[in-house]
């Protein structure tokens, strides 16, 4: 069954446009092309959800514009994020999906961040995401405790991505010995590198493993090491969460801050400076898409995680992230930057 997580009634809390705004939007969007930029390479959940939105949202926008999904991978999606912030048109004809770490990485003053996350217009979240680290069956690390005894090379998809942030924090605060091998454009490429023996392990979502790598799970080709959530998923009762591995209150505080990125999950974002009435129309279209029977049928068919949130709620989360205590941010930053 599709996980709803948040009741669809909560979507009513989104900022709905007035009838006049919707009417005004139709002549603007009619005949237009809206480009939806995807910050990661094909194959993972960023790509999947982005293309799903691109297929269905257009018919709910007044004027039924054409939506074109475009891959723009690079630097853990910072390339796409910076493009959307500073280069993309600010008229409603550009949207995208970027790393769920976007707000956190800005707080951490990560190199490459050239945007203000709270200045983006957040259109809505398709789903929160449960991510998991795992190793290939030939690895010395069958459990996360084994990764505390042996150096374990794992695939990274760029500075700012959880695939690199999580292992650095675990090394510093839980005693693991992960060695991040950076440069893979997406989780699919990281998993292929693991299968080829270039690295021992990789990170992707639990959903991706269930949807695209069921044979790995059935044949026990992989070892599930750690899940990045506050509580264990019902399907993974024996896999520790990152909070389970915290050895001190400070470590737990830092881990809890960093896994807050799961609240952003797979969200659609638009550039800053778009007229408010068009933002409202895009948010309403997103909310209508979530209730679209064909959209829901697609989710059911693929057994996709579905934990939506309206754009206004995502916007508030991003703004709240910016107010995290500076000492927590600085301690996290020192670990992630190797200081």
C-alpha cells in the first residue's frame, strides 16, 4: 500500500490561489514550456519523482503548459540549485528537484552553495525519504559494527549529498571507518560501482532497493548497515538508525540535526522572485496532482513511498532549519569539512 504519512486533509492548509489568480495564470502559462531540472543522474529517487511530477502536474496548471524534465547532475545537485537560484527564469517556467540537504548545507556554509534556501519558492514535497547504507556481500562489513573494525570504501555523489555527509559524521561520532570515494553522479552509479567491486558500499533509499534491486534483497547480496531516520522502519527492525549509534548527547544532537533533511525529502522547488500569484497557482497544481487518480495509481503500481507535504509546510521547515543553534551547526560543519 502507498504510505500517506501526512493526511491529505493537511494539503488544504496550503496557500490556495484566488479565482482571479488562477484566471490570470491561464493566459500566462498557456503554450509555455516549464523546464523541471533534476539535480542528480537518472536511476535514483530524485530522478524518479521528478519525472513523475513532470508527467502529471502540467494538466493541473491553468493553460496546461508542457513540462519538460531535464537532468542537470553535478556537485551533489549544487549545480542545479545554483542555476535555479541565479540563472533560471523567475516567471514560473522553471522548477527543479535538488538535494534534500539543500537547507542544511547552506547553514553549514558548504563550499559551492551560492543560494539562499529560504528564498526559493518551495512548491511541495512528494515524499519524505528513508535512506540506507549497505555493502556488497563480499565486504568485510556485514554490520555497522564491522565498519568500526575495517576501513570500508563507499561511493559518494558529491559534497553536500547525504552519501558523503552521513559517513563523515559516523566516522567522527560513532567510530566507523568509512572511506568516501567521491565523484559518482548519482546513487545508481554508486551501486553499479559497488557491484563491480570499485567500492564496498553505497547509499540509496529503501524504496529504490525494494523497487529496483529486489534480487539483491532476496539473494542476500547486500548487507544493510544503518538507516537514516529517527525510528526504525517496520521493514527494517534489525537495522540500527543513526541515532542508535550516538555515543554521547552531543553526537545525538548532531545526528538529529542532520537527519532533519529527510523532512525536505523529494521536494519541488522554484526560483526566488516569481510573482506570488504564480507561486500560489503552482502550489495548488501540485496539491491537485497528489490527489489525481492516475498519479495515485502510478504510485500504487510501483509501491512508491508517498509522504507528501504542501509547499507552505516545506517553506516553514526550510526557514526553521536556518535558525538551528549556531554551535550545533559549527560542530557539524567542523566534522564534515575535516577540521
